[in-house]
C-alpha cells in the first residue's frame, strides 16, 4: 500500500468515525427526568446541576448519590425513591458530569466530587442521611469529615477501581478518537453487558427502559469527560477507605450484594471489621442491590436506620 492509498484509507476512517459520532449524538434526545418528584437545579462553581426532591419537607432529609461509571445517573435510585419518600424528604442528585447535570470539559477528580457533596449537602439539605454507592461512597466519606451528616449508608463502597493511567483520560478526551471509543464503551450491548455482569445478579431484571436511559445519558453533550477520569483511575481517592472509616465519627452502615464480584463481599467484611460498622448483606444481588431488590433494600435500610438512631439516642 503506497502512501497516497494509506492516507486515503486514514482520511476515510476518520470521516466515517466523525459521521458515526454525529449520527449517534443526533439520535440522543434530551434526557428525561427518571425520578418521580420535583426537579430543581443547583449552581456550583459555574456548573448547573440537577436534582429531584420527593416526600414531605418536614421529614428527615435523605441525600442519594449515584455511583460512577460510563452511563451513571440518579436513575440508579429510581426504583426506591417513591418508597423512601413515604418516610423521608428525599433528594436525588446527578453529580457534575453525569445525568441531567452539566458536563463541562473539566479534569474531574475525587476531591472535586467530595467538595461537591459537602457543599450541596450544606446548601440544600439539613443534616441529611447520605446514601452513596460504589466509588461515590468514598467521596461521601471524605465529605463527611467536614459536614454535618446524620448517618452514612454506603452501598458496596470502594476506594480503588483500576491502575492509574492518565494517558487513557487524555485519549478519551480527544474529539474524534475519544468520542468513538466512548461511544463503543457506552453502546447498548456494552451497557447491557455491564449491568448483567456487575450490576444485577439476575440479568433478566435488566429491562430495555434501563438500558435505553443509560444509553441516552451517555450520549449527551460532554458525556465522556467525567467517565474519562474514571476509566483512567484518576477518580480514585488518595486515602485508604478502611482507615478513613475507622476514624470517622458519623454513624455508618455498609450494604452489600452477597454475590458482588467487582467489589466482593469480603471487602465489605474487611471494612466492617476494621471500622466496627454494621454490614447489611442482601442475597441474590451484586453491585446494585437497591435497584434489583428495591423493596428488600428499603425494608433493611429503614430497619437499620432505626437501629442506629436508637443506639445514638442511648449514647446521648
């Protein structure tokens, strides 16, 4: 193949990628709010973030913070919001860079998310119970050190996702190659595979509506920037979660899917033992027990919160 032919092939490939990326972007409509409630916005450091409120404002505040992955959003908590709103004033937020919040081309970091949770909770809630899943659990722990949280509920929390590879973040942020790679990562087959492999114990529970919403979320303007930092391992905090939890004064409960593989139950037991925490284990569940078994999750959560609250009252 001579140079002219090779150049022609390269130009053609780039043109095809650009056209494909543009077609995908055009197919992604505006993202609907997946949660029943009143949607509001909170402007933080110039970023317009979206959150949904449900329940009686006179009830205790409960802040729901979704996990981090390519298609993450507050949709993760859609199955449980209405049930929780019967007893709590529920606030479900889309973190910056995800869901219906703005997604500016920042270099996202663990510190940024910890500071966002701290500031959002201080400005929008009143001494909330904070529920956070996976990597966001470590952000919530960091935020709790300088916040007035009533309690923490961490679902399969982790402080380590992958080896840090800053070059991968740079690659994902490039206009053509990065967009193409991210579109492959966030394709509907890839989304379904992620949920079936790591999110749900029973793959048949992964419905088309969940996959469609995740796909649309991942094809909003700027959708690749925050996941680029996640894929590169640069969202992992610089502290040891076990050590931080052991030193934390905020009452904390861990919730784990018994069959979680990506963040296995043994990690939860290690955290619980080291920090002397309650560990709630939900059977036939992996990383998203609250989405797969909403009734059971709410039942266990409510019972555990009442239990911890009673213990705190006795101490006082």
